[in-house]
C-alpha cells in the first residue's frame, strides 16, 4: 500500500517507497482522487524515496493524470534525487495550471514549507 499522509486539510503527501508499476500508480491516483472528493482544491507533496525506479511510461501516464486534474491540484512539490524527473516536472509548469516545483531529497523541508503555503 502506498504511504500517504496529511500535512493540512488540503495538503496531501505521497511517499513512493518502491518501484512504480501500473498497480502502484493506480493506487496512488486513487489516494489523490479520494482527497479531491473531500476538498475542491489540494496541494500535493510527492517524494520518490531513494533507489526506487519510475519507468518513463508510468511518468507519462502520471502527467496525463495531472493534466486531467490540473484545475483541482493547486501546487505540486516533487521531491527526488532523479534529475531527469525534476527536469520533466519543471517543464510541466508550461502546460498545467498546477504550480509545480521540484526539489532534491536534501531540500525536503523546503518543499514541505513551500507546499504548505
């Protein structure tokens, strides 16, 4: 089961604690959708913990999910040491109404502060 937590009523956190596959990504999306049922708009904190793999095809599927829900997700903080994912997240800002900001794992506290505002 995916690890999720609440930082505030409208701020949800997801910890990616294993390699991402279709079932795991669907589980993460269900957690987010359940939170969207409770709040009109949310902020999302997502951390990919060290040594976990995210295949490109699932990252593309996740981008579609973010696009479909971009009016409901105000801010997204992506925390990972995977530079290629941070690069893609930075490009997302040009296509989504969601404000996206990526952080390295060492900057986790900064990400939590940013997402909580």
